[in-house]
C-alpha cells in the first residue's frame, strides 16, 4: 500500500512498455493513425451506468479466466489536502484497510480466504484507488467489503486504530527517505510548484501534520471525499453489465452521496529556471531536471510522451546514444513524463559516472534538447516511438486488473478525463503526431522554467519539514439534491457473504516437440492477444560462476542483446524496436534464460533476430567496456541500498566460503571480478552454457506447434554446440552454524534499520518443500501472517515484515526481511527472535485456522493465477528447472488440499532459532549498543562486502 509511481495509462501501459522494453511494428504513421482507435475499441470495449447516488460504474467483459477485477478510484489525493493536513489522503488509504463497522478485522482476511490476487491500494496526487482480482463466485464478497468501507467505516475508526496506522505511514515515509536519492522528489516538487499549489507537498505528507491529526479531523476528511458521487468503480473480466448493475445497486445503492466539494483550481506553473544541490550517501551524482507541463487531458501530454521517448526513452534514444554509448559520461539516462490531472512533470534523469563533472553532462543534455526542439525528430525516430506505444497497448490489454491493466486504464480515464475510453484519443493523437507537432509542444513546455537538482555523494542531507500552519476547520457543504439512495435488501448484520463454491483450476495443455539441434520445445497456447513469448532455458546460472570470476554468468547473459550478427548494440536495439520485439537474457541462481516477446505479425523476423542473439552475440570490446563501467556503478548502487547491501552480505555467511551459492544473490559479482572480465571469459561461458543440447525453449502465446516448430527449425535447427557438456556445479550440503551470530553493517545517518535473518533449509526438490512453504506462509509469507501483524499492525515499528524461501536446486535460503524504525531496532530483533523461536519450537505452533486460511488462499487463487502468458511462462520455467511433470500445477493443488495441521507443524520445526544468521544494516551509533545488549549471539561488524571492520569506538 504505497503511493504508486507510474506513467500515464491513458496511452495504456507506457509503464508496461518501459518495464518490458517493448516496441511494435507500425508500417507507417498513417496506417497507425487509421488503426489505433479501432484497436482500442476492439480490445477494450466497455459499457457504463451511474447509480442514483452518483456512483459511476464501468463494465468490461473478458471471459478468458473465471475472475473479475474490482477497481475503485476515489477522486481524492494529496492535492486536495488543505494546509496543515498533508498526508491525510494516504493515511486514509491505510485506515480503510483496517476493517469497517460490519467487519471488525483486517480487510485482507476474507480476500485471502477467497483466493484474491493483485490486491492493493495506492494514493497519489489526484486519486486514491483500491483494487483486487477475485474468483467470479467471490464478487459478492468483494462488493460487500468495498461498499462496507465506503458506507460504514467511521464507527470502526477510533484513536487506537488512528495511532496504529499513523505509525505505519510514518515508517513508510522513513523507508522511502532511507533509500539513496530518497528525498529528491520532495525537493523537486517543493521547488517546481510554489507554496499554495496543490502539488507542492508530497503525498505521504509531513510527520508534523500526521502527528497533529485528530480523530475528528480524520473523520471529517472521510465525510468530505469518500462518497459514491466522488468514486468510479470498474468491473472487468468474467462479468456482464446486467449482472454488474444488479449487484452494484444491491451493495452500493443505499449509500448516501457525499458533499459537493469544490475542486482545486490549478494548473502547470510558469516559473523561473532554478537549480539546487543536495548531498546524500550515494555512490555517484544524479542529475534530475524537471518541468511543469500539460495536464492529463491535454493532447500536448501525448506529444510530450513521444518527445521523451525520442530524447531518452530507449536504448537507442538521443541521450543514450550520446551520453552512454558515444561519450560514456553516464551509466544511465532517461526522459519521460509523469502524468497528473492538473499538471504533469517532464523529467530528465542521469546517473553520472564517477569522476565526471555533472556540469559537462548537463551541457550535453541542454544541447541535445535544444537540437531536438529546433530540428524535430527524424521520421524514423518518430515512427519508432509511435510504434513502441502501440505495442505497449497490445501487450497491456492482456491483463484485466492490477497496475496498468484494463480496469486501471478505464478508471484513470474516467476520473481524470471524464471519458473511460480516453486512451483511444491518446492513441490517435500519438499515431497522427508529426515532427512539427512535437516541436511545437516541446517549445511550449520545455524551455525556461525547469528545476535542476543535482544529488552529490557526501553526508546525508536531511530535508527539513516545512512549517505547518494551523489548519482551518472543516466546513462541509451539503450533498447535491439530485443524488438519491435506493433501498436494498442487504442485511449487513449477517456479515460478509463468503462464496460457497469456486471455479475450477484450468491450465493450458502442454504440447511438446524436439528440434533438430536437440532442444526440447514446450508450447502452451494463449490467444488473448496477438503476441508470442519465448524463453530458452539453459543450465548454468550464478552457480556456474564457481571456478570463474564472480558475475560471469549474469554479465555474459546480459551482453547477448548488446549486438549480434551484423548489428552492433544500437543497430540491434533499433531492429528489435522496429519489429515490435522485446529481447534479452539473464541468469538466476541455477540457470539462465534468453527471452523474446514477439508480435504475431512479425514472428518470423523476430525469431530470426532472437536466433542471432543466441548464436552470434558480438561481444564487442567497446560494448563490454561500456557495460562493465555501468555494471560496476550498479554494484555501488546495490551497496548503497540497505536491502541490497544486506543481500550481498547474507548468502556467503549462510553457505560458507567456496560454496556456489556463497555469492551476492543479485548475481552481479564484485567490482574487482567484473573489472577483470575479458572477452575470452564471456565467449567461453557462452560456448559452455548457451547451447541447444540439454536446453528447452518454452513458447506461450498465439501460435501452434505446426507454425512455431518450422520457424524455430529455420533459424535454429542447425545450431550446434562446439564444446562438450559441462557437469553441473556440485552443491555440497551445508551445515548450519553452531550458534546464532549477528552481523552489523554501518549506514551512517540511516533513519531505519534493515533486519535480515537467514538459515539454509532443504532444496526446492525436497519432497517436503510445499509443506515448508506453508509453514513459512503462516509465519511470514502473507500480509496477515504473524511477523507482519506483529511489527506493522501491532507495534507499528515497520512498514512490513515478511519471510520467504526462494527456489534453489541445492539447499534454499530462508530469509526474514524487516526494515524498522531506527530507535526500535533492538526491540524488533527481540520480537522477531521470539516469534521464530516460539513458532519453530512448538510453543505457538501453527493453528488450524492459519493453515486453513493459507490452503484457501493458495487453492482458490489458482484459477486467476494464470490469466497472463507471463504467469504461464513462469510456471513452465519451474517445471523445466526442477524436472516437474507436465501436470505439476494439478498435483501441487492436490498436495495442498491434503495437507494436515500436523504436517505443517512438523515442517515449522525445520527452523532452528539457535542457529540463525542475522544481518542488520543501520546507523551503528544508534543500533550497535542495544543490539549487543540483546545477547542474540556473537556480534560482528562488517562492511557492505561482508569483510570484517573494527567495531565502533565506545
């Protein structure tokens, strides 16, 4: 539950475009213009109605899975907060997860029992939203719960609940500020928007305002903004408008409309150009430049999206080409628009290489921007940017819910543009945009008036909170007389209407073949969108770094798409984008994979490019040197993040020197190992591990074996390995330490401490793996599990506390993760130790209710778990990696259904609280003495590489 940060979904899924690095083929802007709007209507048709109380309801039918996305957008965010009441919208997002008058418990409870997926809530400048995907038979439950907190909340909020959630929010604020560059956004918005502008203050608010909030203030805030007439509800998936109308009227129709609140009147700010610097505990300088630009419903925003794409939105953009590839002055650079209702923000960000003067980078940014605005983009640049957005749309509409899915896009358009289908208009504007249009929009918004913030390495600068004025009393106007209620038959005293039946699990049948080169092919057909995904699964992984330089596997796989065949790195990126293909490769603990997401219309050419990447990576020396420098900078960034540092330190302590898993779990290696890598090292690893024999290619999407096997044969059939197969890395059994030990990593000035506890447990292949996963879920695997309910909901010392056990061929790591407020570090360690000790030792074993809840969550979420091709692909990867049968998902379900309380209790005893490895990253001046006083075990001080350092002087 956080204030989310994502690009405009009116263009539907620029966020997805960015995260997948996808592009698309548009034969010409003219053709794109003719087809974009039609595609939008075809892929996201909707109907809508409005209840007499003002609740606007939008319905999209998609029957591919027996689930319904329920997405509520309240048209209230931090922009609506008056002076002295900052953070109220975000605080209320948390309060609304704490139960209602007719359900006095954690909101997540019934949803976990019903198997909900993708459930969360977020707050931002302009809105608060709540969303979840539920099995079709659980829709009544979801609507009952959402309507109960809309219409029957205030009686459930008392001083205790307010204090609890206020503490949680304050720890969320600390957690964000504790990250490298974590205060930059606050400084930028304070500078970009003057006092009095609704975007001047942050969504999470000030500690002072949160502390000053009275119970009555909070209740009046709810009365003002959370009525049905200020809300949009989207239902998407296995639903039709007739069913929606009956159910929504039944549950929401009797809720009275709220007051007719005046809307904040503001817009983009024309201002003088300004700049500032800030020091922080960061490994390299970062340049932020921001402009206040057009608001959400302005067509200029769509053109600025295109301009950002050309300037710094892809690997072959102008800033990337100049600063990353040619002059090698930065490790990464980006340009993008962050859309908001009243005024959006255009950003340029660059991570400056160590030893480079940021002023030199700024001068080049200025030069490239001026040139782009003066000359406009080339026809090729414009077409490529347009087609990337189109491809993002095609891929994004596969998902009904969650961040960036269809329900989200419909709700955002309805709230911000008053038109649920505004993405169609955006797509049309983007497809028809000319180079001259982009020049005009850029000149209008990206001239004078920017704010530049340069964050430099140094001591952490604490951004002081601004003084809070005494807020004016709430004066609530009366509701508009046009709104009426409808009598309903819902008897809320009977409690939550839980479903009595659930949809059956369906998983696509797996079809198999074998290529001439020895590669096995596994196909799962999915035709929801015209996209085909591939994943070539190889042995090796981080474990294959054994006997090599650390990071070799990740670095080699990461270089596969940096030029292949006749194409250098930039040409390869351009070719992929022109085809609408997303390609890349990576490594994990026990293997590697190379992936392709291809548009159906360009399948042949995309597979050809994929084959070049697999068979003929160039490993050009200049590209190796460029990626190496950025990679080493990334290791520095990893160490600067508290959780990154902890996950570098913990694995070697768990597995011991010489074990293949005794490495940073990011797989990134060390600065020294990456600096010493040669081209020969990469070529040798590629020959040894990226090979067709002993490999499997997974295919998920809109194709058949008859179509895809000949294509794979055409491009890969004659691919042969050139060296003998290597034996897999030996994974010796690891003994747990004789006693617990605590390792402290200093992070001066930290406002939180990041606590990890770890221990080795049996392999993913172990027959008891599912039982142990259940035991872990009871302790720390869910929001309502013991660790989180203790440290977050009861003590409010943490924003979250969880435990997990990632998959591994050898013994798995079991890891507890809890970032806590710095002055409660020792107390949190004590509570975590107690929880683990009492649970594993049998003093507080798992209860039947806890096991039944996890069983319900796991089993009932399965029908909705495989909605997307990516989800199916992930399961296929596990089937291959761990030699599971094709019907594994059904066998796993049967094992879960048969689990007993005794089996889970026995699995919990796998943990030994006397042999834990603890890692604490925080300010040693504040945490070392109280941690030592706990006597959890020997205390050692190490650096971010795990090397011993002298203990802090007393």
